[in-house]
C-alpha cells in the first residue's frame, strides 16, 4: 500500500472511532477504496488495499456485521477533515445534516 503521508495521517485520525481490532480492517478498506481503479466493489477494494495478504474475506465481512465502532464519530471526524481541507481552499460552506435518531 503506497499512500502519501498526508493520506496516512488522515486515516490515522479515525483511530479513536474504532476499537484496536476494528481499526485495521477500516484502514485496509479506506486505503483500497482510494487506490482501486474502476468500480469499487469489495473484492477490488480489498485487493487494492492488500487486505487479502493479511486477513481473509471473512474478517472484512465481520467488520461490517459485528465490529464495534461509532458511526457518529466517523461522521464527525470526516466532517472535521473536510472542513480543514475546504477552509484552506476558499470561503466557508455550511453543511446541514439530519440525524435520524
């Protein structure tokens, strides 16, 4: 997996959203999604992220079905990262998000 250091640093900012065992598959999935060409299907994402070199498909299926992580924290971290990038490039943008809880 070859990603620019800035991308690796961005992915690491999500570590607090996951338990330690859950963060590794998340990192592989995000890295694979960034590196995959064409349609981003799960198999292509796992191959692009070298995930199959480390763990089997079942590990990644368990990530989506059983892993402990906070979708709200992932959302908040994503918005903070986007805000940082958008502020660097121009005027502020207001984003409204409705929480269905």
